[in-house]
């Protein structure tokens, strides 16, 4: 009897998810005739045993579609809201995998999904994961599908916002996604020609940003474009949060833990950060400032050609590793190759931008202000 595999998509949707689903399904069918069932809405569908068969008809025409045909959620197997209670559904999930006679389970998601998949692996389920997120914040992989498409969307937005910036001599602040890391803001800021790029990794000085804008004005540049990641913050706020979160922590607490605790506190400024900055810059410079928050636009629509191909290659390799019984791995991008890496390694931390990253060096070399 043909084997059966399961697949689910978890966390924020991204372009490329359907391309990955299609690749896994078609590779399974073509190489072994195996069956693929897709669980709906992430780990919740797995816990509730809600799934659909992904045959040739279901996989046709989805390569170019954004989002995920399976639906997604941020639910976690071990802490799932059930009738108002938080329940550990791991055992139920293990039983559902047994009932469906799954040879293995493919989990497509971001950092949280890697952690949840590792938990299921420890509970005895054969899992292989793919790196998916527009944030590009998964360690052990050079990139993740969704990032390139989001980069293109954010870059085009910055291109377009130049029109009103130079027509009205304004400060235009463009907020990208990137709750803890600034890859999207940095990449789109560079590609879109931003004059200031603000990142969660580099708490900024409003005074220094204003000075950079004034300096541009003294050179005859009457507008400025500021690209800011949603998780960025002024240095004063960062220092306050850092004092608060480290007050009760051990001196050897990992940097990633501290960064996460600070990011959680900064949450109260989500979608307000840019407005606060705009107000400050108007006061200091006397120039008009306007804010555009790109939000979920960056996760919308059809995947770029790069993301379609990346998702396709990752999916095909995931099936090869499954056939080889190489479970508990994430298929990672390493240069122009793919490499299965242990899930244990992918959950240690997030992939923050190193201060000496080539993109940071290029920005500084060109006089782009990073707020520090
Ligand atoms: O994790 C990807 C991401 O798009 C982040 O960049 C963003 O902060 C978050 O998801 C938004 O989550 P939600 O779609 O649940 O509002």
C-alpha cells in the first residue's frame, strides 16, 4: 500500500507556501506514488484531525498563489487553546499521526514552527521542516522563502514614496515588518535608496536622525526617506526596557533571551513607533513628516520567481531526505546549495543582523544613517 505523508503550514502566511506544498506533493507522487494529506490551519488542524487529500487536482494552479491553501495559525501543540483552556495536545497529535498512518510530517513555518516541530519529533513523530518567513530571522539558513517577495514589495513601496517625498519636500517614514530583526528594512532600505534605515538591532537616536536630515537639507536635498522596521526603538526606550528586563536576570542570560524580553515590552508601541518618530522629527526639523505602514501587504500576492524556485527546491529536497529517513531536520539554504540541519540547531536563537554584516557596512560606507 502506498505510504502517506502529512503537511501543514504554520505561523504568518507568506508567498511561496503553496509553491512548497505543490513541490512536496508532486515529488511524492512522481517518485513513489505516495499520498499527501494537508492538515488545515497549522498544528490546530493536526490536533483536530482536520485535513484534505492533496492530489493532482488540488496541487494544480497553486504555484503562483499567495497565502496557503491549507490555512495557517500560530497555535502550538503543547499550549493549544481548547474551550477556553490551554491544553497540551501533543499526545492527541501523536495519535492522529498514527491513525492516519503517516510515514512523516512536513512542517512549513518560521522560528516558532521549528520549535513546535522539534517538540513533535521528541514525541516520536517523523518531521522535516522548511524555513518560511518574510522576516528572514531563522538561524542556520541563509534565507527563507517569503523574504524575497516581501523585499520586492517593500522596495517598490519605497520607490513609489519618493514621488511625494520630493514633490512636497517631506520626511517620508516607511515602516516594514520585522518584529525582532531588521533584514526586511535593511534590504528594502538599501534597494529603495532610503537615506535613513532603522533596525531593531540598532536602537536609534532621534537627534542623530534629525542631524542627518538637516545635513541633507544643507546639501540641497529637500526630502528624506526613512525605512524603519516595526520592532525598532529609540535608544532611551531601549535602555529603559533593558534595565527593567535585566533587573531580575542572571548576568550570563543569553543575549537572545534579553532581546526577546525587550521586544515584548516594545510591543505596546507596535504600529505607533513610526508615528512617534514622525512627530519628533517634525518638532526637531520643522519639516513635514508622513508615515506609511506596509504591514501585511508585504506578505500578500503571488511569490517572486526566486521564492517560487526556492520553495520548489526546498520541497523536493525535503522529500528526498524523508525517503532517506533523515528526520528531525530543517532543509536550510547554504549559498547555492541546500543542506538538512538538525532542528535542535535552528531553535537556539533568532538570526539577528550582525553589526559587521556587508549590508550594514555598505550602508555606512554610503553615508546612510542607521540612527547610531
Ligand atoms: O512573522 C512574520 C510576521 O509577518 C512579522 O514580520 C510580523 O510582525 C508578524 O508576522 C505579524 O503577525 P500577524 O500576521 O499574526 O499579525
